[in-house]
């Protein structure tokens, strides 16, 4: 039985690798194929009456590790210099403004149509308002460098801002001046921790002579994130700042005390580290979506009770995105269509406590929104290809 499970996992991950290789050509997001593959495996186990362990408890763990690796992978790819500040500003606004707009639109809709408390409506709205970097970043490899950088910045910032706003609403029973002050202090503390941790990890990356040197760094990154989560600190800020810092040594070496880290020697180590993170992110992301597809019930995808809500949410997503892109004077095609929901949506949905759950927002609605946004992105990228021709 154990051997059969190992063989099955190896075959599934190799198929996932083929999906990743071909997605840039077919324009079909690998997440859709992975979900279908996971769902197909579930049907096979039912058909042949194969009893497998309950994998549902592994989903949040895989999702959290995947989120860390994906945000780190994205931040390592970004260039940080004066010429990028305009792009960063547009990315930040592109992540924040549509998110806040959609949060309040959906929050009031849940309150009005479902007669729920506004705060509960806002908390349940946030998972649908965050762009999934796990899907967006791998899907834009063939776009121009400027569009690709915009998507990487935007989706990474969307993950961070979404988690920040979600935790702020979930952890504060009363929203007042004191809660905002406390939130500001948490941000400041996390920035200081990020600065100290980045220096420490960079020092280790440069000084460790042992043949195993990257795994301890990755484990320490995950550990710092996990500890920060216990104290309700925004750990994704640390992940992004760490990736930006070591990924932009050429810019930072102009600072005198940075020379102590020997940035020229450190650059080669960072390149190896980047390769390991990229491969690790692929592995965890593939496992997460395969497992989520395996846990999907057919009736949840075809649930007509939530389908109208899912279509309405997706329409709101792309209307607000179109307004923001026009406002930022960016090309609508293909950026308009790159707003998938995915890993972070699932993680936030699973994090909603029982006291704040509402009947409208359920697993069916989450699955339908993820699939619909992925399909819109797929057709949008296909259209972009035909326009280039």
C-alpha cells in the first residue's frame, strides 16, 4: 500500500510538471488542470473502493508553506531601484483600491441579502478580494517584463494586504482608534523584526560552509513566519522584505556597511537559493491544488444555490479591476484578466472562525469563484496571444 501511494504521488507530480511546462503554450492555468486531476483521482478511488487516509488536515499546512515560498519566490524576482518606484506605486494601488472596494461591496451585499452583521460580511468578503500570487505569477511568464513585474508586485502585495486586513477585522471585536494604534504598532514591530532577521539570515547565508546550507535558512524563514502568526504579526511583510533585500544586492551594496557581507560572493549563493525556492514552491503548490481537487465534491462545483453569487462576485472583481487599471493608465489587455483567486482565498476561508461564518459563503462558492476567475484569465491570455499574432 505504501509503495502504491509513493508511485501515485510521483506520477501525479510528474503530470503536474507537464502541466507547468505546457501552460505557457496552451494558456490553460495549471491550477485548473491540477484541480481536475485531483478530482479525477478521487473518482477513481471511489470507483475501485480504495480507502485512503483523511488528507484534509494537511491542506492548511501545505497552503501556509506554499504561500511563504510563493511570496519569497516572487520577491526574489523583483528589481528594487528608483526606476521601479512608479511601477511599485501602481502595483500597490492596484492591489489595495479594488480590494477595499470589493470588500465593502460584498460586505454590504452579504448584510443586505443575508441579514448578517456588517463585520461578519466584511470578514467573509476578504477571501474573494485577494489576487492569488500562486496562480498569477506562474501564468504571466510569457508577458512583457513590465506587465510581468506589475503582476508579481500586485499579487504579492495583494496577499500581504489581504492577510493584514483579514487579521485586523478578525482579531478586533471593536474597531476604534485604539485598534488602529495597536495595528500600527504591530506593523512597526514586524518591520523591525524583518530588518534584524534579514541581516541575520544574510549573515548565515554567507558564512555557513557546511554542504547543507539552504534548508536551515528556509526552515528559519518558515519558523519566523509561524512565530509571528502566533503573536498576530504580519509575517508576510518579513517574507517580502527578506526576498527583496537578498534579491537586490547590486542596489544595496552602495550602502557602506553592506560591504561587510561581501555582496559579490553572496550573489552566487542567492542565485542557488533562488533556484531551490522556485522548485520548492512548484512542489508545494502542485501538492496543495492536487489535494484540494481531491477533496472537492462534484455537487459543490455544480451547486446552483451559490452559482449566481459566484458570477456576481466575479463580475464585481473585473469591473473594479478595469476601473483601477484605467485609472493607473495601464493597458487593459491582458492585465484586466489576470486576477485569479486561489491558494490565499482557500486559506483565509479556512481561517474564518465559527462565530463569524455565514451560510452564503461556503466551500461551493469558494470553488466556483476560483474556477471562474481562472477561466477568465485563461481566455484573456488566449486572446492576448491571438492579438500578438
